[in-house]
C-alpha cells in the first residue's frame, strides 16, 4: 500500500491573517467613509444646520404672511381695498383701468 504525503505550502500560515486583514480593512473603510460612517455624520450635521436656517426663514415668512392675512380678515378693509391689494400683488388690471406706478 502506497501512502502519499503532500508537502504543505509555507504560505498556508498566511491565509488567515491576510483574510482577516482584508475584512478589517473593508469594515474600517466603511466605518469612516460609509453612509453611516464618521464623515457622513459631519455631513448630516451640516445639512441639519442648513435646513434649520431654512426653516427659520420660512417661519419668519409665514409669520409675515399670517400678519398680512390677519389684517385682511380684520373687517376694517372694504371690498374695493381688498380688490386693489389683490390686483397690485398679482399684477392684474382690467382693460379700462389706468395704472399709476409709484
């Protein structure tokens, strides 16, 4: 009976460390640069700051518009005054009207 002996490769001891290094490099890269990584956290914070500034400006604009509409609902304005303001804001005129720009 013949027995075969295989000579073991000297590189067999390097397979597991190389594989582990590759896996660690992959996950390390994604931990820093991935969609939930460290750099994306900074990008999210910048975006949040920008959106909060935009929200503040929109809230200010809304408050101004609410103030204007409250003045229109007051009842102190007559119908022709409301019509005049609407035409001025929308830029609409009738064909028989004369427009005086100030």
